[in-house]
């Protein structure tokens, strides 16, 4: 599970492996989607958060970073479902899924 504070910036490291070894993701795109319901047939246009990642932090070692802005995470606090797909040339190579918890922050001041 991923836990984030509502309305904050977040960077989440992603690691892709195959048979326990880093998987080279050069030329791959990562599609990340968050929805309120875990229904495969539910349209992506109803997603709360969508991100397409095409530039990776260390692609040869299977490393990428999911950057969520404060606007992305400005959703109602609660538990949601996420998945990501690793795609190249229209072929889905890997998929991952889990839950994400969005919690309210405590501090509102910035200095």
C-alpha cells in the first residue's frame, strides 16, 4: 500500500525486475492510474489520477520515478486502487496493482 498526504507533492520510486534482476525499461512508457473502484471495465476517464511516464531516472537498471503534484493528490481522503502498466510498442510487458491511501495533513503552515 502507498500512503500519501492529500494535496502534497510526492515522488515514488518504481523498480522493474524480471526473474529478480533489473529489467531495462529504455523506450518503455509507464501508465499509472488511480480509481475509486477496482473494476477493470470502468472507463479510465473516471480515474482520479492518471500519469504517463516516458522519462526514467535509471532505465537500464529498471528504475523510474512517479511524481505526483499537489494538484494530483488533491482528492478526497480515503482508500483507492491503483495500477500501472509498463508498455512498449503497444505491448503490455508488466502490470502491478495495489491500494493507495490518501490521508488528511495536520500542518497547514508553510514556514
